[in-house]
C-alpha cells in the first residue's frame, strides 16, 4: 500500500531497501512518512514523522549490538541520502 505519493517517500523507500543488512532483516519493509500537510507552506517550519518497520530473519536479542548497528546503518543512509540535501525541504533540528 502506497501511503505517500511524494518523491521523497519513494526515495526513502529505496534507501531503506538498498541498506537493509540481509543477514539480519528480510528485504521487505514498511516505510510510512507522515507529513503534516495542513501546516506546510513556504517559509514556515513544519514536521514529519518517519516510521520504518523491519522484519528480522531470525529471533534476535532486541538489545544486541548487531541489531543496533544494523538499524543505525539504515538510519544513517536515510539521513545522508534523503534528508541532508533534499530538494523539496530544508531540514532543521527543531521547529523553533
């Protein structure tokens, strides 16, 4: 199910798919980008919520370093490939 038709959604989905550590996670994932469209306008800060659901190949210890490193790598790829130099939005750390 496509939850967002914006190009940034597709780009993030591709980043997730391309960075999933195959030894830890299945290749399928769910990526849900929630943009607060009612508040988006030029020169006004808004926010979005990004949820990525991953499915493990086997049972893993939720607190294992291997799992943390795998998720950290996916998040790092999303940040570097889709957020830092995004042509649609300028991202800041806070809404203020």
